[in-house]
C-alpha cells in the first residue's frame, strides 16, 4: 500500500484504507474501487491523499511532486508564491497543495 495524492489517483484503483474527511467522517470504505464520482467527492470534501493497493508509491507516479520540491524551485518563483500566499496557513494541506501547483505553473515554459 502507498499513499497517493488525489491528483494522481485514477479510476479503478482499489482503496487500501478508509477515506475520511477532515472531521473523521467516512467518505469511502477501504476495498472499494475508485470511480470518477469518488474523485469528485474527495476534492469536494478536501481530501488530499488516499492509501491505495498495488501502487508504486510516492515519487513513482507521474505528476507527483518530489519531497525536496522547494529546494529545486528558482528563488524568484519561490518569492512570488510566498507573496501570493502571505496571509494563508501554509501548513494546511490544501494551501500547501495550491502553493505547489502555483509554483509548477509559474515554472512552465510560456
């Protein structure tokens, strides 16, 4: 089992453990195959990751941000993202995810 970010989940993957919202309420039970409806529910309820069976694990899924992501971000991009999120709780999983996406978008070639 590996924990995968929501953006890397695909329909047909099998959940290895229950998916809970931020308040601990059950959204989808372990053992179920992920559907498009599940993916939409995860996003709506603020779920950022899920444990799935038979996965390659973090770092092996296309699009997954590496652990040392911020070390590789150019200084000007990092400063820009920090300025955009200056009033946000950067420790919140959703905000951290948005910051990563913003930095990736800023680094894309024009």
